[in-house]
C-alpha cells in the first residue's frame, strides 16, 4: 500500500498517438480512433486506468479505422504510447521545509 493513503491507488494517464512520422512531415493522419474523447484529435486516444496494487495489470483496448481517402496503403502506421502517473509532477518547496511524502514512480 502507498503512503500516504491519498496516493493509493495510483491512476495512470496514457495517450495513443497514430501516424506520428507522417504528421511530422505535415501530412494528414491515415487513421481515426473510435471512441476517443471529444477533446482528442482524431489521431489520438487518451484515457486513464487505475492500478489497484503493485504489480497489478490492466488491459486497455483502443480501436482505430483507416480513413476512406487513403492512398498510402503500403507504409506501416506507427502508434506511439505516452504515459504517466496522474498528479506526480515535481513541486517546488521553500528552503528549510521538510520534504513531503514521496510520490510513486514508473
């Protein structure tokens, strides 16, 4: 269990991002994720997953479909994953103050 209890269970934030190489070249993505958040661009899928205990596993399914007007059907569609623990950012402390409890790390 985490200490303090407010850190338990940790929440993992993640973002799937498709066709990153192609978009880096200024080209439109060839896919759109289904069931994405309204705030996500069509080539991204983001959500959170709660990890109830250490070494717990969680599976997530993200589905995308090819756009209708795709001409480039031979190059692979790369999907990247970025993730982090929600609220585990660095905070600044004043001099002489005691250190706060440590946050979990990935």
